[in-house]
């Protein structure tokens, strides 16, 4: 005689069945959590990569922006040294040295300087402009030698204008206006201001030697 068949009700009531059922649910929950974790990990990794790229872009931008400032302190120091060197070598030490230098150049070139007048211009930074206005006469080659001497002299001279005023025999006469600079403390207090009119007008200037 065969044993009694197990009914469905009995199977559902069996602890083993519920054990399998619970295990299946647990596996399903683990699978869902694993998928969720994978998705979250992927999103986090993508966000981290984006943040890293953004930081790299910001860093590169800052490097480009700050590139002109690199070594700025040294460049400023070098510029100051060059300015001081220029002042020491090419700016006259005092008012009288201007007259001595132009006089020496006139003797070397053979020209004649007359009616030399000095005026005081504006002060810019650490220097005050000094204008020299005079008549110069001599042969053409002598005058050119004098002008070249001014331009090449260790003292900084800047030729503002030259105007032809006459010629007699082989001698040429010119009106010459030249600028140089002095430190404000070295400018004589009696120098009148440089007029704003053209060099052809006679300024109320101090005569050399006054």
C-alpha cells in the first residue's frame, strides 16, 4: 500500500518550503541592493571625474593668469637698478656741468655758441627738464659734428629743434633748442620756466653765467 501523497497545503505549511521562500526573497533583495550600489558607484565615480576635470581646468586657468607675475619682483628690482644706473651715468650732476659739457663739445667741433639761455621745464617723476636755447654758427660739417656729439654724449641730451637763421660766406647760423634733465634738488631756484611758445620766440630766460 502506497504512502499518502503530500498535499499542496501540507507543502505550504512545511518549514522547508518557507525556508526556500525566505532564501529566494533574500537573494532578490541582495540583487536589488547590488544593482543600486553599482548604479550609485557609477554616478559617484562620474561625478568625481567631472569634479577632477573642473579642478584641473581651474588650476590651468590660474597658471595662465599668474604667468605674467612670475619673476615680477626680480624684474622690478632690475628696472630700479637700470634707472639708478642711467641717473648716475647720463643725468648731469648739477647745473654747471651742463654748461661745461656743451662748451667742451663746441670747442671740439669748432662751432660758436652764443646767447645760451636756460629755462626750467616740468618735473616728471624724479627729474626736471632743463631747456637750452642758443644760436650756433659754423661750417656745415662743424655743426653736424656738434649735433652728433650731443646725441652721443654720455650726458643725456635731446635735440628739440633746429631752425636755420642765416648764412654768410661759408658759415651757417642756426637756432638750436636742446633738453636735458636734472634732479629737482639740483635745479637752481632762479631759473625761469620754459615758455610754451615756439623756439623762434625769445623766452625771458637766464643768460649763461648769471
